[in-house]
């Protein structure tokens, strides 16, 4: 039995909501809030009641509104209305700025992780990455009984390149060699 019919019983008390949606009492929530033609696919109504029909505890979730592209944290709960009906109470808080900060933090974390595992000059993995990825690759090769190759390389007389042509030329040689290695290994 569907106990929710989705009408809005009481409009938001904030002026912002009235300004955006106008008179909404009695209108369907999905029509007002999502400009939809039917219940939203992410509707949490079914999560708000227990199997015996009694109200469950609060359900807290986050979503991005497709109309205004803002992120909201919603706290939904089934409660008894004054006439005895079960209704959905939702408190939605705009968390867009928090989500943007979280995304920025994730990007910074990934950038720092890459910097910690990569040689800045050549773009090749460094010693830290070698040990980190090496353990993982060795474990996988052992588990799946697949061959594993390890390449180590020393450039003989490379100091002479730096001494004769300068460090910028030496850096360019290292970048060129690392590019060749990446191309050949991918083949």
C-alpha cells in the first residue's frame, strides 16, 4: 500500500522558497521541486516506514538537484500528521559549497599522491612508487601465476652529458629516454 501521495502539506517558511516556487500547498513535491511528471527515481519514501507500517527512523542522504545544480543534504522522516496520516517531513540543507570543497580537496589529494609517486623531471614512477606498486604487482603475479618483468636501467657516463652540455641538456636527454621507454613498454 502506498501511504504517500506526495502532496505538499505545508510550504516552506522561508521567503526564498516562496519566491522560487510560489504557492505550493497541495501540489506534488516532484512537480514543484524537480519539475517532474511523476515521483522522482531517488524518492526515499519507501525507506521511511518499517515493514509493519510504522514510521522508521530518519533517513539522511545527499543529492544534486538537476534544476539548480546545487547539492542538498536531506533529512527525511515519516511522522504522524495532526489528522493521523503518515506524512514525510524533509529538511533540505544546501551543501553545495561543502561539496565543492570536498571535490577540491580530492583533486589536491590526488595531485599530491601523484607528486609523491612520480619523478617531476621524467614523469616516470619513482622509488616510492616502485615499492608501492611492486608489492601489489608481485602479489598479483603470484596469485594468478602470470609472468612479471622488472626493468632497471643505468645510463652509463650520463654525468659527462651534464658536465659537457649542462644540466638542461641532461634533463632533456632524461625526458627523451623516458618517453622512448614509455612508448616501447606500451607496445
